[in-house]
C-alpha cells in the first residue's frame, strides 16, 4: 500500500516565486508512481484572487487543505501555521515534509515537522544575504538547520551550508526550480496580450517592482524611490505592478499620480512576458534577479545585499543599493551600456525538479508523502 505524499504550499501575493518553485516539483512527482502528493496551502496570502491566478497560470492542482492563516505579523503567521499544521501532520504522518523558499510558512512547517520527527527537505537551501535584519534570513537559517535534505540552486549555497556545519551528505546541488517553470511557460507567456493592453513595445520600456519593508514602509524613502522612477520615465515608459503593501503606502503618501504605468499585481504568465520583453528591470525581489539572468534582461536590484550572488557573477543583475540618485544613475548607464550576456549558471537547465525527485526516490525508496510550505 502506497504511503501518501503531502506538500504544503503557502502563497503570498507578490511573493510569486513560492508557487513558481513548487509547480515543477508537483508536475514531476505526478509523473512518478513512487510519489503521492498532498498539497497544503497555509493561506499566507493577501489576495485569494491572486492566489487562484497563480494556481491557474502554473497548472497547479487545487490544494487539498487551506489553513487560511491570512496576513499578520511574522509571529502571528508563524504561530498560526504551526498550530494548524501540527494537527494536519499528526493525522497524516507523512514520510517527508517538503518546503521551498524562505517565507514564514517555510520555517514554521520545518519547525513542526522536526518536532514531530518527520524528515524535512528544503528546496533553495543555502542562500544567504548575511543580513539578519531581513526576516527571510532568519527563516533560511532555521529551516536549513532543521532540514534533512538541502537542495541548493547555486554553488554558493553549498559553500554556505558547509561553512555552517551542515554535513555534506545532506547537501545536493540540483539547480534552480524557478528556471524549470520559466522554461516550461515562456512560450505560453509570449502569447499573452499584456504588452498590447498597456500600449508597450518590445524592448521599449522598463519594469519596476517594490515590496520589501525597507523600501516601502518609510513614507519618505518610498516617495523618493517613486520620484526616481518618475524621472526614469522621462527616458522610457516605466511599468509598475503595485504590490498591495506598496499600494497602501503610496496612497497614504499621495503618490498615486506619478507618471508611471501602474497596474494591479499580474499573474505569472503576464509578468513573465512583461519582464522578458523589457529593456530594463528594477526590483527588490529575489526571484526576479534569477529570472532576468535567464531572460538576458538587464536587472538593477534596489537593495544593499543579495542572497543570489550568482545573478551578479554570471548574470545580468547589478546590485545598486537604495539611494534613489545612485539607482537613477545606474539605470541611465544601463540604458546606454547594457550588460554583456553570459552563459546560464550551472544546472539552470529546466531539470532541477527531476534531480530533486531522483534524490528523494533513491533515499526514501518510494511512497513519499511530502508537505510543502511556501
């Protein structure tokens, strides 16, 4: 009798990499008789509509369970996931809890599973910004310490884990599951009409995203960044899909009319086409740094650090900090002198999910029950 597999997915509006990372793993597991998956959505999401859009775009199955945690402080979300997930895991007793990314649900699920004696697998292990002020950094560190299988997307992740004392037999360099999804859906994304709807021409616009608290919570700093984007828009159109957190603060600061092309958060397919056809992307997102590296689109990361250094070493990404004047200068320089194109990073070839499931199938011998929080 097969043991069922449980995968818990926590979705956050604007944190699209969490769905994007899980989708190819679920698809690959569905092709293998050794795996039976149970998908759990923790409900760590600002918008049920956007959650449904990403599930539809990525062809993901409907969740088996929705814990309906909702938004709240980091402590509230983490505690909520732990309390409700404990009941679920006690009832099902899976063979494995599979988590991706670095959000609160990821850490919460790893904690619960570890205390229940259930093995944990972490996809995207070893990424480090070395900035403890970032909540995601805490989530990464805790999750990796508790994990039994650590799947790294780039060589630096392996180096970080070994330096932290993680036994090498637990670490596997498998590549980037986000790129699996990008390669699968790139042609389909090209068929969307988002450019036509927004009146844009291929290679004739920039895309901006902002959502990190360090960039959007302070009204003065947010205003300075929006004003910088408005200045950039004098040189080419700037499309700004507005994260709910950012929208709320922009409205409070009176920044709704700013000369930018403002949109609601976009689904995966439309956003993929928007970024793939852009001349320049400005972002504070981690996943977009990776996607633009494969898309060969110039990317400026508006942060003081990045947990994805390979996108700078071997991609089109440039770390430009959070000073609006320096960001604008870097943007104008990039428009004049685009980055040189390099070969894609090692194992970013669309086959990371297969490598992950190969490891788990060999180790567990079939009958895997994985739980996935994102």
